[in-house]
C-alpha cells in the first residue's frame, strides 16, 4: 500500500441549495424546500460531522448568471445553477455555534474586497468556531459579478491571479499581526494587550496595502486552511503556491491523476512538500442500499431533467445564440465555437475531453451538464462506491473527494448511510465516534505537517 493510501481520505461536502449542479434539484420532490432556514444548514453540518466529513463547503458567486445578452431571465425562470446563493460566511456562522468539529469552508473572492475586510471576517469566524475555517480562494469569473461589485468588467485572468497573490499575502499578514501571546487581559496590572507583540504589516505600502494591525487577536489557526480550484496553468501555479486543499474537476480517474501529479510537481518546484496539498476530486455519487436501489434513484433524478430546460441552460452557460444551436452537432465543435464563455479554461477543457471521449452531441452535453456538470457520478451500493473511491486514492488520483450532492439533504444522507461505513471498514476514514485527532481543522488535515507560518518566529514591527 502506498504512503498516500494509508492516509485517511479527506471528505468535503458541497452545500449550495437549491439551484446547484443537478439542475432539477429544486424540482425534485425529495429535496427539502426549507433552504432559507438556518436549521437546514445546521442539520446538514451535523450529518456531515457524524459521517466523518472534514469540511462543509459553500461555493459562491456574486451575480445571477447571465446569458449572452446580459439577461438573467433564463436563469431565474428555470432555477438555473446559481440563481440563488446565500452568503457563505453568514450561513457558516450559524453552523459554527451548533457544531463542534466540522470544518467550515467559505468561498470569498479576492477580486473585489479589501484584504482587511477579508481578514477580519475570516479571523472572526475562526475564533467563533475554535479554529475550523477554510477559505476557498476564488478570483470570480464574470462581468456580471464585476458589475455587481462596482467594476465595469472582470479583469483578465492573469491580473486576477496576480491580485489574488497580493490579497492572500496581505490577508495572512493581517491575520498574523498579533503574536499568539499578545492578548494579556491582566486586569490587576491593567494590561489588555502587549503592544510589543502586535505588529503593523510589513511595508512597502504600495497598492493600498492595509497597515493593520488587525483589530482582533490571532485566531486559533493563525489563518484559515487555504482551499483553491485552479484548473488553468496559472490557476495551478497559484494552487501550488498557496493551497492546502485543492479541488479538481477533471475527466475521470486518469484525468484527475494527471492533474494531481502536475499539482504535486508544481508544489515541489515552489519549494513545498507535495504532501501539504490534499487534492480532492469532485464527484456526484448516487448511493443506495443495493445497485438496483441506486439505479432507481438515478432514474428518478434523470426523469426530472427535461431536454428543453437542459438546452436552455447550456445555451446560457456557453453564451450561445439559441436560434443557431443544432442539437445533433458534435459537442466538441460547439464548445470550441464558444470557447471562453464560462471564464474557466480548465472547466471547458474538462467538458471537451469528456465530449470527445464519449462522442457527445450538443443534446448529450446539455443533458449531462444539467445532471452533474460532467462530474464523475459513481452509482451503486455503498460497497461498490467505496471500492471505486479507494481505487482512485490508490491510483494516486485523489487524496479525498468533494461530494457534490444531487439533492439536499438526501444525497448526503445516502452517502453517509451507505458509503461512509464501507470507507470506515476499509480503513479510509477514522472509526465512528473516534475523538478528533486535533483541535483545529489544519492540524486534523495535516497532522504530520507543520502548519504554514507556525514555524516562523514572530518578528514585531515598530509601532507608530
Ligand atoms: C469543486 C469546485 C468548486 C468550485 N467552487 C467555486 C466557487 O464557489 N466560486 C467560484 O467562483 N469558482 C468556483 N470554482 C471554480 C474555480 O474557482 C476556478 O475558477 C476553476 O476551477 C477554473 O480554474 P482557473 O480559474 O484556473 O481557470 C470551483 C471549482 C471546483 C472544481
């Protein structure tokens, strides 16, 4: 058994109801419609905690997705992906108070907010949760998001990633502006904080870098676990530099193995131990008590996708002209014609690879896109899905999985009921009821790795 296989799997549960990857989620009778209630998220977080998941992850975008003409009608009328997005930090704050162990994965874009605002929000949640925050670093992709944030157009990818490098650097500096021992609270001596152990951020103050210090003592993790899903070469360079958890959405086992190898190599070249990266493959599992049970669940999900809505949503996603779409055409040609529409090269490469391999027509692509966004979707008994996930781990294709549920909470319940016990049996997850291996999320994820920043001595700057 390889070194990788001996490490427990990392499990991340993606939660973004009701207009999520499975396009008909909000129409399916088994979906809970109460997704505007805090208790909905708390119940899911407790389920994930029981099921040995490491992180409850909330994706985010800052706009209702538009079509080629800048219209949001299709998305809204059809309940297309992203029609609704709750603010991740707000939801995860509610979850923090009602749970004890689950990691809280919040998506926050680096393209619009000042680093100080990001640092204070993440530090607050890290305090309130006792060190359980993970930051999914995204750079946003669309003009619609830019306009909502007061900017005319989204910047080109190279500029967005260059800004992301600066923003992450500043956020980490701000979050580490208090030494771990700076908060004294000595009531007798009248000393609240040791000002010699609270630092301004290092200069120079070009490009509006916040001087700090942060108006909060150092949080339990120092800074959140860093998550990222770079798929383009520049995105992977960014992940290799910063990320501790990386999401990959590639074409099957081989595609994921290739991306994981590249990420690990890039991390090594960047001077990191490749084991610091936990590469997690996105999957949309359909689990049942038996193969027949799972197959009938899959059929019930598929029955809720109608071709007309699927085509409309593909046309919207790829910014195509509805009148010009020919459903029998090869999907690869359609994708090539609309290259760049999603703002994500890596995602479009993955779509093209699957469509080429499967010889998909535009109609096939539309239906699969609405079902699972072409994410691998293992369907079967808990044992058969667990076997498949172990195979991926043993083949070096993944250190863990981002489980994207078709419907909520049902698909996660099925995973926890059927797949998790089989993963535990195979030694890939800690036993049920096992105490947490450490108090913070970072320590639990990477017990054998010294957390970033912790091994560097604190160097106070001169206070003004
Ligand atoms: C599992 C998964 C979750 C993602 N979640 C988000 C998200 O919440 N918000 C977002 O803007 N992008 C999200 N992305 C997209 C990535 O941030 C990134 O833009 C994409 O992987 C393309 O990489 P690139 O920017 O290097 O081309 C996600 C990607 C994956 C694979």
